[in-house]
C-alpha cells in the first residue's frame, strides 16, 4: 500500500519540481536579459541581451549608399562581384567600421550600410580610395606598389596545394624581377595599410610579371589573401546610384516609441488572456514571456540587425504565438463541452489544434524565406525577424504551452472553471 501511495504522488511531485525549475530558469534568464552578468567584476561580462542586438540604420542612424557595378561581360562577373563585396568589407573593417554591412543587391548592385556615422563624404572617401598595398624587402624598402598588381587569384601549385597566383603590369614586372633577384633566400613582406598580410620567402627570381605565393594555405585562406592583394583596386568599376544619411536622433525616438507600443500591446494581450482563459491564460502568458526571451536571445546570438520593420516582425510573431494558444484553448473547451475529463481534453485539444498551428506557421515561414531571398535592406530585416519570431512561436505553442498545461493537470487542479471561463 505504501508503494502505491508513493507512486500516486510521483506525478504531482514531478509537476511541482518541473514548475519550480521552469519558473527559476525564466527568472534567471530574465535577469540576465535585462541586466547582464559579471559587470564590474573579474569574470567575463555578459551584456544584457538588448544591448547585444545590432540595430539597423533606421534605429541607430548612419549612412547608406548603393553602387551599380559595370558589367564587363566576363564569365567570372559573379565572382568579381563577390570579390568587390569582400574588398569593400575589408576596407571598412580596417578603418574601424566593424559593424558596417556590405551586401549584394540583385545581380549588379552593392549596398553599403554604416551605422553611427554622420558624414557621408567621409565614408565615400574610404570606399572610393584605393588601399595602400606595398611589397617590401626586409629593410623596409618598397619594391612595388599595389597599383602595379593587375590580377591575383587563388590557384594550385605544382603539387596541387592551394596558393596565390598574381600578375603584374610591365613596370611592376621589371621592378619585381630586380627586387627578387636582390632578395633571394630572403622574405618580401606584403603590407596592406601598414599591416603585414603575408611574408613569403623568395625562392627564385620572378620575371615576366607572373608569380605564385605558396605556403600552408587552405583554399579559403588563399582566396582571402588574393582578395586582399587585389584591394589596391576594385575588380569592377562602380558608379554611385544613391547615398543618404539617417538621423540617429530620429532613430532613437522611433525605437523608444516602438518599444513602448510593444510593451503596452503585450501587457494588454496578457491581461486579456488571463481574463478570457483564466489558468490557461496564465499558461499562455508564461509561454509568451519565454517566447519573447528566446527571440531576443536569438537576435543577439545571430547578429541579425534589428530595424523598425524587424520590430514589426517580432510583434506580428507575438500575435501568431497568442493565436496559436487561442486555437489550442478553444479546442480544449470543445472537448470539455462534450464531457471529456480534463486530462483527455488537454491531450485531445492539442491533437486537434496541432495541424492548424503547424500549417499557419509553416506558410508564414515560407513567405519570410521568400522575402529574405529576394528582398533588400529593411525588407530582409523584416523577413529575418519574422522567420525567427514565427518559428519560436510555433515551438512555444507546441511544446511550452503543452508542457505547462500538463504540469497543472498533474498538480491536481481539476476544476474545469479554473481553466476556461
């Protein structure tokens, strides 16, 4: 008899432990999300999740410009476009603009976004000016300049290993032949904006304007080095289509208003769910809190830029998360109305609601993927946050809400009027 009583109490005990664990984890995660951890101490500082999210131009202010690339008719135009994007990114990073984003827009356009900048001319000067590339001997004497490099690309040496093949113009070929002859067995460093990016040893005189840089390269490392060598001049001619500076003050105001509207909206939704669905509403509110924290965490971890349309995507995801819970609760209500016991009603209600929830969320995710693939700028930001939000809402509805309801049922809360009015 004693063993049977222990077994009978086990589901309730497990439910209490599960509920306590969930609430403690949510509370701790909420604290870290709001205040971070380790600030002012010797341990590693974890930023509040909100501070870790990268904000787009419409929220932080900055400069964006769009360039049109001249199609030279070559078969490797697509490769040259990718190289141009990489070179522009490298230039901005070396100048300290580590949060700048350079992306292809369509087939032959490039969009550059730089937050926290007020002078468009300064950015255009950096993008438009060639990088300072030099080949120097061990004494620091310049052998050739980057402008003398006609081409550089990843290739394979005679042993089939990755290397960098380069080609010089006539003047560079003459000077480099003289330089390599004078530095046999020594190193010639390749410096980009004062930083040594490679220091190969001269094994033979390189004449004819063509040579190879060999070493322990991977294919990606060889390609990166080739792009860096080419950054003295862009592979394609670019013409500026548009440039605009966005006020940071406007961005801050817009963000504050969007956040306030979101907080008020979420609070009203939570209040409605409590009034309309009682204990089920409490479950939905806990699941919604978990949903919001997961979305913020994913935005912080993925480095996705949050824009005003992105905020709209998150709020839309909140609506879908609540809608999924409403569908579940109404299905449970239907099962209770025909006289099913509470545990069976919860199980059957979830089963009946599952296909509708999955279908609605999957179709929205497909739309988000299409928008992200073919959209640009703020449209892609909206699509990304919408996709993250909808996927998270589906997870919280299918798993979190279900688990919490099962916990309350196992706790012995059997009064049906406490679940749904």
